C-alpha cells in the first residue's frame, strides 16, 4: 500500500530549486495560476538538465496525483507572473 505524503516542498514555491524525494517516488503537484497569466511548472529528474518528468502550464490552476519513479532528487522550475506550486512525494507503506 502506498499513500500520498505531506508536501515535499515547504508550502507553495516559486523559482527553481532541487528537492529530495526519499521514497524515490514523486507523488504529484498542484500548480496555481493567478487567473490571468500563464503559470508553468517543469520537474526534472536529478538536476536542471535531467529527464523531464512533468511539464505543464495553466492560467487558473491544475493538480495531478500520479506516482512516478525518480532518482530521489528532482529539480523544479516554476515560471509565470503570479504562479506557484506545491510538490508532493509518495510514501511506501508496508503492512505485515
């Protein structure tokens, strides 16, 4: 059994940075727009030149919960006036 974890980011983020995803599973994202300008989100595996895991854009907001494997480190870039994003990890829970 697996469940969405708490935020991998510490709240909504803008700009670019790297994050650690301890379970090696990216859980999803929530991209917020200001309703007028396009907000963009690109998440890459490992670093700023890694494989693209997510590339999306929205004006009013978008979210996706879809687990996908990653190396354990991701690099995100949030662009656009008024845009911010929250990025989620995925936890592996084992029952015995």
